DNA sequence: TCTTTAGATTAGGCACATCTAATTCAGAAA
DNA sequence: TTTCTGAATTAGATGTGCCTAATCTAAAGA
């Protein structure tokens, strides 16, 4: 007597904190540009060996969280995106909460949120969100997805890509370098500050910018490292440029 | 050329969340009575197999966190006690915070704290403590150890051990049965309520108690399951008993 | 004292997430 | 088209924490 049908064991999906971090990083990579992440880029961002990523990506695929053809880039499935957005919501709400309710500095929130995001319950997240008045963005200007996964990305451009004359508001600051955040805070370069690109020093040097508005302005030379961490939303359309 | 001295590799102690839970449970067992916990009692409380405990206790001993002779009870070392008290502080502060700041019910805080206690930083804990005004006990009446490990246990007795006539205040309610907590809250039996033992129903039946003071009192029959979850601090010394 | 037995420990394995080293592959360069 | 090369994958292993099954032991009972 042989079985005449195939027996399949459907693996119950356990979203470990490792899996949560993988999908979150895969998602984050495409948030501000549209190329999908590769195996080794993922390895660098997670701080693990390439081989660990290969192994794990196979498991993520098994669980229906990513699409992946060997030797090509890694993309989230619908389900993977849902999980990633849930984690991004958690992370950003936690960062916001830590600053507003527990007096953390904006350079201190990331690491704490990175661990807490895996430990708090949905109830905790929603209570926080209520208490904060359902904020739309985190302390670094990153948009906070709604509970249903809806997210609206502001129309911002990387400062380092802007031409002289451009004016706008700083709407996002990359949060992965705490030291940079401390530097910026010390210089009073904060979210929503008005900014104008004055020009670029020769031979690929620093970008010259003016921060502030009206009479209260200050000029800075920002090196590539900084200008590639700041996103600017234009206040005037392109036509308004004052080219010298 | 042979080495003429012994080379030892001292294991760097990594306090995993598993280790944290083991020492916490070992500590908790002796908080309200003085017998040390056995292997199988520990297994029940942690929800793991006996063999897992044997294995883990060996590792805890290796790390200097417990004293243990095979086939006998498990005791924390000085270092183990320090770690346990730190975890207890975390757990109880978190419970208090969840109730006071995020509107949790006292039956909902335990499970959330059980996970969060492993994920939050010391900074988080101390910020919470400040914000709460450095509370001395958690929502269930359990004392919160100070950052240095100091803890003062209230002089309370298990309700089920009290004789008729005893009066006092409820100062502690075991928090490991959420359903019981909901029942008590529904009956307005809360921390600091005045209580008087009226007597015991025959044949090992329920304990009859009076809750409240002055004109606002209510009588209850409390079954063993409940009376062994409530601790009472006497308001009148023993001499004041009214035996029938 | 000898036997029983409940509780504790060991043996042998598994799942997860990681590593280093060896191998394979896709696409660029010749 | 063939060769090369860096990226990606597989092979083989480790550490942690858990399991079931087998074995052992201390303390109680006959
Ligand atoms: Mn994380
Ligand atoms: Mn952020
Ligand atoms: Mn715990
Ligand atoms: Mn409690």
C-alpha cells in the first residue's frame, strides 16, 4: 500500500528577530532609490558574512518573504513588504517615543530602537502611537508607515545632488551615524531648517550651503560625507534658481 | 618545547535572555519563602524539560552564577543574585511603567515585561524610573530593587495562612495568573484594600473575608486558589484576634 | 538491609544563525 | 568566442538552547 498523493509539510513561519532585521534592511535599501539589494550589500549592512546571507535568503524564500534567483538581487514579496513595513513602523515610532517621552537625544535612539522593535507587542506600538498623537515622521524625518502599511515618501532630493541656487527645507537626515547627528545638532542644523546651496568648492571639494532664514542664517562648508546624509525638499520650483 | 604552565581559556560571560530568565526564576522562588528551588520546579516555571534545566544549570555554574551539587537544590551565587535583582528591577519597573504611562491593565503587564526586560538598556530603565518618581513597588505590590540591588521585602503573610480575626492590608498579589487579576479587579479587591479574615468554611472550604473599611465593606468567600495568591500585612498585632 | 521509585542527569539529536574555506557562476575583458 | 575575476553559493563546522529516551541516584518504604 503506497500513498497515492504527495504529503507536504508546510513550515509554520516563525518570524525571528533575525528574519525581521533581514526584511527591514532589504526594504530600507529601496526606500530612497530603486535598485534592489544584492547579497553582499545585505551582508555589509547586517554585519554578517556573505555566506550567512545566502543561507538566510534561501530560508526567506522558503517562507515566501523574498523573490530570489541565484546570483541576482533580492526583492521582497508582498508578504515580505508587509512584514518590513510593520518593522519600520515599530522602529520609527520607538525612536520618536524615546525622544519625546524619555528624553533621548536624536543620536541615541537608533540603537535602542533596533533591539526594542523585536520585543514590543502590537498593543505597545499602538499605545505609543496614540500617546504621541500618531506622528507621521520620526526624529530623522523618515516617514512612519500606518498600521495598514501605507507610507508616503516625501519628495526629497539628496543634498549632494543639488545644484547651486537650490533652496529648500531639510526633511530627512540619515540616522546611521550618531556622530554625524551630534555634529549637526551642535551646529543647529536640524529637521525643517531652511537651506540654500551656494556652490561647490573646486576639485570636488565641500558644498557651500546657507542654513536658516531671514537675518538668522549661517554658512557652512559641508563635506561629501555630510551632504550625502541630508535630504532636501525644494521650496521653490526649479525655475527660481539664482545661478551666478 | 612544551609549555610549562597551564593555559586556561576564560569564557567571556554572555548573559543571554535565557540565562537572565533562569536566574530571575531561581531568585523569585526564594523571595517569599526560604527553600531553594529544585531542578524540576525550575523546569515547570520555565516551561522546559528537566533535561534542559540540568544542562543549563551546568552552564550557569560554569559562569559562576549558581552553586549546585548534582541531585540537590540550586542556589544563586553573589554574582547570580546581582544579575537576578537587576532583572527583577527591570521587570517590575516595566510593569509599573506600562500601567502608569501606557494605560495597561494590571493583568496585561506581566507578559509584555517578560520580553521587554531583556531588550531595554540600562539608560531606558533609569529614565523610566525617573519619570515614575522612583517607585518602590510594582502594580502587584512586589518591591522594586534599587539600582544597587538593595531591596526591602514588606512583612506580609499569605492570606491562606491567617487565622480568623486577623486584620490587615493587602500588600501583594501574585501576578502569574492574569485571569485571577481580572477577577480581583472586577470585585474591587485591589492593593492596599483593608481585609479581615472572618473564618473558614468547614471541610477545608473557602476562606471568608471582609474587604474594605468603615461602612463600605463587602464579604467574600475566597477559595484556596485565591487566598494563596494574596499577601496581607497586619495592621493590628496578633493579640487583637477575635476568636469565636 | 534491600528494593523501589521519583527526580536528576547523561546521551544523542535537532533547529537556528553564524563562521571559514572551497567551489561555482555570470558578466566583463580580451 | 574564450578567459578571467569578483560575487555568490555550497560544504562543513560551531555554539546555543531545546527535545526525547535512556540511565543513574538518593531517599523512602518494606
Ligand atoms: Mn533590529
Ligand atoms: Mn530614524
Ligand atoms: Mn523574561
Ligand atoms: Mn509584578
